[in-house]
C-alpha cells in the first residue's frame, strides 16, 4: 500500500489510498475509525445535513425489523442502526452490534446506556462472523460495505448467518442516476464534506478517503449482480434521489 500511516499526533501529506492486500486495507480502515471515532456522529449529522437518521429509519422500516426477531448489525460503528432496531423491538427480541473497532464500539455502548436499550456489543470481523448458519432474522450493514477489505467474502458471510427467508439490509452511499445530481453529489463530497471533516477533526485524509471510496465503489447495478450471484433476491430502493442506496436482500 502506498500510504504513509497517519498518527493521531502528526500531520502527514494526503495518502494515495491504494491497497495491495486486503490486510492493508483492513489496517487502514481500523486506524481511520480509531482516529475519527470521537467526532463520527457529529460528522454524520453535519455532512448529511441531518438526513442520516432518516436513511437509517427507512432501512429499519423497509427491512421490517420487528419485535421478537434476532438481529445483527454488522460494522455497527457508534451503534445508531443497532439502537434503532432495539428501540423498535421494545425489549422483545435480540440485537447484537458487531464491529472490529473498539473505539467506535465504546461510543455505541455509551449511547446505549444513556438510552436504556438492550443491545449486545461484540468486537469481531465482518468477514469471519462468529455465528452459526441461519442464526439471524435480519442482518444489517450501514455505510460500510465500501470499507470491507474483501467485499464478496463479507457479503457471503453476512448472507450465511441470515436464515432462509430472512433479510440482509444494506445501506450504502449511492450513485444518483441523474448525471447532474451525480456530479453535484461528488463535488459536495470532495468539498463540503471534506471541509466539515477537517473542521471537526483537524484531519483531511479520512474524508478524502471517504469521498474517493464513494466515487470508486460499485454502481447499484453492479452491487445487485454480486448479491444475486449469492443466491438471493434483491430489491433496490434509492433514497433521497439515489444519494443513498438501500438494498433489501432476501436469502432464498
Ligand atoms: C462508516 S462506519 C459505519 C458505522 C455505522 N454502521 C453507521 O451506520 O454509522 C464503518 C464501520 O465499519 C467498521 N468496519 C470496517 N470493516 C470492518 C470489518 N471487516 N469488520 C468489522 N467492522 C468493520 C469500522 O470499524 C467502522 O466502525
């Protein structure tokens, strides 16, 4: 990887974000979220102009997360999706939030304690889930498929732990079909979003990575094809005119 490792105490020139192995990308992503964990929620609210909560609520509602279900939030980060699921279940069901980053999970746990909701937190890797086949009614992953070091092995693993007939619910930054909106969105990511990130954290490189990872990620059609190759049926729901993609993936 042609990347100079950033530390929390030193400034470095912008890295180039080219990874030669999945392990390099994993270490980079781990360092990135350790760096921005204290400001992650603020960044989300400001960079999405307050819309991120409505996208998560749409995912939980459209994915029919309900009382009594067993739910796994993969790459749970600071826990917003898992906490929404727990609130919706009102104590009737099981929610587990899994993430590889202890700093992100510590913020999730604090929010959970403040809100008196029931969620179990687990530090683990999305690509080797420590659960039996078909264990969950719903598996969610929010704004994180881009960050997986091996997307297909992550998707395969998440589908493995969903029960037949259950759903994998994927929220991801989108690619608007309208070309004018698409260009405006990319420009917004590379300008406003990076400045917001810089002001909040004093660092630019995590937000340059974010913008580039969105630009370089799969189109909705490519994502659908990959999911269908894993023996699933897929409903694609563009949110906010395609700024965000919601995939409702049913295991057959
Ligand atoms: C952009 S945050 C998303 C957090 C949350 N889902 C949300 O909706 O805000 C990405 C999260 O994915 C986690 N992550 C990335 N790769 C992972 C992996 N292989 N296994 C577990 N967690 C991973 C990171 O640690 C980070 O907390």
